[in-house]
C-alpha cells in the first residue's frame, strides 16, 4: 500500500517520447494491416485534422494524435528532401 503521507510525483522528462517518424511508421503499418491505403488516409488526416481517417487498430489513432499535424508534415517533407531531392542532386554531379 502506498504511503499516503507523501506526495507522489512523475518526471515527465523521463517518460519516453516516441519520435514523429516512429509514429508515422506505426500508423502506416496499422493502416496497411487493416487494408486501407495509408497514404490517402494520412493525407486525409493531415489536411482535415479529423482523427477518424486513422484506424484505432494497434492504438494508431491515439498515437497520431500525440504529435502535431505540422510536425508530421515537417517530418514527411524532411524525409522527401533527404531521400529524393538531395539524392538527385548528388547523381547529377
């Protein structure tokens, strides 16, 4: 039994924060597992903010709501630039 004379506390900085890229990966996998087109569903969510575009399978809807939509868009754009645009720039040299 807990000691009721002392105040319990939690250090939020010690709780593990999942990265945006990990959220996107997990949501993508959950959508695929449920037979949805993950690109269409994630775009629908980013454009509208409506979480019902994301399945609740494997807690995907709760996960995606833990990050801001602009963070998701930023991560997707960063990844696109790094994998597509910069690679094409290196190939031209």
